[in-house]
């Protein structure tokens, strides 16, 4: 019993989380396998650990919420590569904004329409709408439009992992070769995880992915509610 208490202490759990994530990142660099996403491997290991030790999620969250707290300020750090590329971005901002606007609308409309077609409830549909923005923003949007924040949080993680693992390969198959297009797409579709993945290729790629992440977050905050309301009435 004393051992379980030590294993379930907030310090032990948060240390384990960081250690597993670091190890997963090291393993991905060594193997160079994109599917070995540090986020995915960390989730799998932590779920297995909680199951084996019998520690509840509520108990883990006592330490995990400390990580969640830093998600919002951590996003600000993504602004550095964006600032470094500001001169180039400014010269083509209108084109980038229009592209981002179309991408945002298509992303929301497609997931809402598919979920509605499959028979999902309005609450579930609204939970899916902000799937491609970072977790803190997605949760707030979900609350405002009648979604389920916990479901939204899980969906955002899944979408990010899929985008980080398969995004570049899908664009290779579709022959999307321009660096700006690839970067903007990764940030728009797979938020922070996609941005982190493309930043490994190049800091400049990371700048455009960050732009996609930021613009998609802002646009989704404004468009998710009206689009969901309209489509739920029409479809």
C-alpha cells in the first residue's frame, strides 16, 4: 500500500510523464519513424501504467493539470519563428489569410456533415467542430457552442497525432510539394503537434505552420458556432 501511495504521488506521476515523453522523443529520433509519435507513445505507456497500478485518472489529473496549465503560455513560444519570418509573411498575408479561411471552413463543414450523416447527436457534433485547434482554445469553443469539452480534448489529441504521423505522407501522395503549402496545412489541420512535426524539417516551415495554427484558432472561434447551427438546421 505504501508503494502504491508513492507511485501515485503528484511528483511521481508528473516525473513519469516527462520521463516517458523524453524517452519517446529520443526513440523517435533514433528510429526515424514518424509513426512513433512521442505523444502517442506517452499516452499508451501512461494508460498501461495507470491500469497496472490501479491509479485512477482523477488521481493522475492532480499532477497532470500542472502540465495543462502551461499549455496556454507555451503556445506563445511558437511566435518566435513566426516573428523571424514576419517580413515574408506580411508580403503575402492576404493570400495566406484567404487560403486559411477556406481551409478552416472546409475543416468544420466536413466534420460536421460527416458526423451528422453518421447519426451523431448535436452535442457530439459540436464537440468535433473545433478538432483542429490547440486544446485550450478547442475546449473553450466547445463550451460556448454546446459541445462536450472532455470529448473535444480527446478528439484534438487524436487529430493532432494523426496529422503529425500521416500529414506529410498524405501531402506527398497528393503531390503537395511547396514548403509554404505543406507548412500551412500541417499547422491548420494538426495544430501544435503538426507544427512541432514540420518544425523539425525547418524553422521556416515551423513559422508558416505557426501562422496556420494561430489563424485557424481565431477563425474557428468565430466560425464554429454559426456553421454548426446552420448545418444542424439544414442537414
